[in-house]
């Protein structure tokens, strides 16, 4: 639930806000035009337990929602602490992959091919980050 202090990171409100911002982003739509991807994110050990949400990129549209991605191409799993560090920019994501703090399974080539999508999404995340509480 939203409050005056902001949305809790990975809450349903946060996922819905992110999805709404992604849907209205022209730069995300442009980046998604020639890509397709379904990725499930699993974050373990959070304040409200484990959280599963997904990103689907298809037909020039990116959507976030709760639960696993239908027909997922890849799955990323990480602890709450790691997810917060990534979301707040406290640590370099590549270091976490190399160090095994983020587990990735599935089609890695497809993830790499969608780098432009992730770059466009980062600007949207920055907007939502300003309204997010990480506790």
C-alpha cells in the first residue's frame, strides 16, 4: 500500500507504478520495437518474504507484473540485499553477476541482445526510485 513515505520496494504498488511508468515511456517503446523477452525476477528473503515478478517485452511494449513470466526466456534470482544494492545503485550489477550474487538461468544471449531495452528501462527505474522506500 502506498503512503506518504513512498512505496516499499518490490511491493505490489511498486510493481504497478513501475508498469504504468514503463507503459508511458516513449524511449522504452522505441527500444522494445525490435526485441522480445520474457524474464522472471525472484528476490528472496525480503521483509515480506520472497517476491516474484516479471518483465515481458513483445510487439514494441514492455510490461511488468507480479508472478513468473509466461513462457520465460530467462530467470534471475537474488537476495533482498543484492536487489536493494542494485536498485539503489550501491553496487555494480556486473560485479554481482561475476561474484555469483545474481543467479541467471535461461537464454543469456537473448538478455544480452536486449541491452538497449534495459538501458531505456533504467531511466524509468530512476523515476520510480525517487518514490521508493527500501526497508
